[in-house]
């Protein structure tokens, strides 16, 4: 009888295990810069499990008495330690969170405006790029304390290690170079010049033969050959190129890139000299991305849509869209993050009061390639208006405004903000305004969003087209 009972139990356990998704113990995390939360997604169901609150949503962080985290942004996960490291740019913080319990283990304060944390391959240290200064802050994971600072080029953007942990490749947000640092001696062994000064993201291929870095300012990706420690290729990927990653898809090494200004995921085959093989249309302003370990799924954070999209890498199709916290930045896929797949301790429900409104602005002159996109989030009596404009005239002043006109020619009746484009005709920024009143039944309310040339007053872009 005991033998029979044991056999029945083992069969039941086998059936339960077989029915369980291979992703049930995994989690997907996003760092949400406006709501100051970390969203937790279950990849086995593609459902939001809840939010880890690290601070109050913008603009409630501006009080001199505020003690929470501000501008939650960078993320990295250690499977060995089951720890999530979260960087908050505005409060100069690195918060260590247990993925098993969603509880904060410790918050470590570092230098001005840190950007991204990276665990060493042995998970003994976290190297944090302190972008507002010129060094890497090294944190001892066991001690949960900063143990040293490694001088590098001004404005380090992110760190990526070779798989053996011997070398760290460090890109910069202000200096057109990559610094290669000996991880044992903490000294720079080589500096590699690159195509532009603004690189926020860098990633190593699984076997370590390639390192890729994005150039957000010029819309390019630089690929470094680690054997020669030199630039192998520079690829034009598109405006607002955000993050890059690698994954084996159908046994082929692919490079995956989010292009925020075009709402695209671009896929490149490393074996074909990084030839582009696929393009996937993604939601509003894709930012962070990370593939599942088996190379079958990819998760992408949508900065303007406040969503995560799951992409089937076998078919290159979006299979799920998940609402999360506001303005996701970095995203990580965390394999085997939890033992208890049903545990939700430490998580809060999503409580955003209103969905983000995304408005596209297109060129009035159809011969122009100029384009804009704004994301409007309610912050009480006003709106937070996040903006991206591309292919405008370089170094030119423009004014974003609301118009009461039903159709062209549009009058400029309420100015939201004025800005100057950079040398490439781009602008990224934010301001506050009253965009929520658009299309109200009130005859005096605003009907359209327009962009005008500040000097001439001519309408360049409109949401009507």
C-alpha cells in the first residue's frame, strides 16, 4: 500500500511539473522613472504581479523633506544571489531588493546621478556607472557597501563584463570612448575611440566575442571585437537608439536593438556581418529590452506607453502587451528569481490614476521627414508632457503649443514650451501643460497640438495629419 501511495504521489508531482510553464520561476522587472516603482511581471502568464514602491510619483519628489527614491531607472539581476539592484538617478541610490520577497535589503548612496548597475559574473560586486561624475562605484555585495571608486572617462554610461569577469568595458555619456578596465587591478588597460559621445547602454554577447553599445544621439550601434579590442562595425539603426542585447535565436546569434524614435525593434544576424534580418513594430518609445534565457521570448519596455510587450523571437510577433508603472527605462529578465511561484509579498497594486496619452505630430509639409511624439501624463492639476522630436532643422528654436483651431491654418493659442534642437535636429525633454483639455466639448478648449518655428511662427508639425 505504501508503495502504491508513493507512486501516486510521484505521478501527481510529475503531472504538476509537466503542466507548469518553464518560465514560472522567472520574473521580468522594469525601472519606472515617473512612478518611481519597479514593476514585476510573470513571464509564464504575461501578467503584472504588482509594483515595488521605492518612492512617490513625479512631481511629489520635489519637497526638501522627501526621503524616497527619485528617477528609478537602472536595473540588474543576480541569479546566484537572487538580488535585484536598482539605480535611482535623482536620489543617487542603489537599492538592493530580494527577488524572493520583494523586500528592500539595503539602499546604498553613491555619487551624483548614477545610471546603471552591473553585477560581476561571480556576483561578488556591483559596478555602478556614476554618470554625473567620472568614476565607477564598486559595491561589495556581501557587505552591501561601496568599497572603492574606479576613475574612468567623464560620464560613464554603463559597464559590461567579459564572461570570465576579467575585463570591464565601460561606455560614456559625455566622452566618445570606451574604457577597458582590468577588473582585478581596477586600472584602465585600453581606451577605444567611438563615433559619438553619448552611449547609455552596452552589452556583451553570451560567449563574449562581441560587445555592442548604443549611441542615442546619432542613432547608431558600435560593435567591438573583444579578441582584437577594436571597433569591428558601426551600424546606423535609427533615431533614439536606446538599448541593445544579444540572444541565440534558432541557434543563430542575433543582436537586438530598440529604436525609440521609430517604435522599432531591429534584429541583426552576427554571422552575416550583422546584417539586419527582421524589424518588429513596437509600441510607443521602446527602451529597455531583455531576452529569455532560452532565446524564445523578448521583453521590451515602452517608455511612453507605460507597458511591457512580449515578443515571440521564433516568429518575431508581439504576443502580449502588459500595463505597468509609468515611464519604464531599464528592463531585465530574471531567470529563477523566485522559489514560490505564488508569492506576492511586498507588491502593491498598480494605482496609476489615468492612462498615458501618446500624441504623434507629423510634418505639415509632406516632403519633410520631421516627426514628433509626446506622452501626456496627469500629475494633478496639470500634465507632464514628455517630448521627442526628430529630423527638424539643426540648432533651431521651436515652440510646442496648443491650438483652438479646428483645422489649418492653426493658431498658436497656448505655449507649452520652447526648445532648441541639437546639431542633428533632435530634441528630448519634458515640461508641464494643460494638454488634457484637448477635444473637450467646451468650444473654447484646445483642439490640436502643433509645433511652430519660434522665429517665423510657421507651423511645422501638427497632430491632425
